[in-house]
């Protein structure tokens, strides 16, 4: 998402970011910039080791799945 704006916009729109007009454009840009910032922070926190960063993301995904299954 952080490197492919078209894919990022599609992901945002598919997940509720369908605000019309300038406000929608501004929201989309904000989310893209936050994704870039998050990616950079995650990589730098793990010494720019992509494998470590991906393990962190996998852990977060597993936690999200586990939490989604609990009421």
C-alpha cells in the first residue's frame, strides 16, 4: 500500500474510505501517508531487516484474527 498508491486507494475505498469530493481525497492521502510512516517506523525499529518486520506484521495479524473471534 505504501509503495503503490493505486492499490492503496483501492484498499482504502474497500474498507470504508469512500468519502466523496475533496474530503475523500484528503482522507485517502492521509491514510497513504500514515501507511508510509508506519512502514518506515516498523522497518527502522527492526534494523531495516525485512524478515523481522514481516514477522511482527504476522504476529499482529494473528492477534487480530484471535480478537475477531472473541465477542
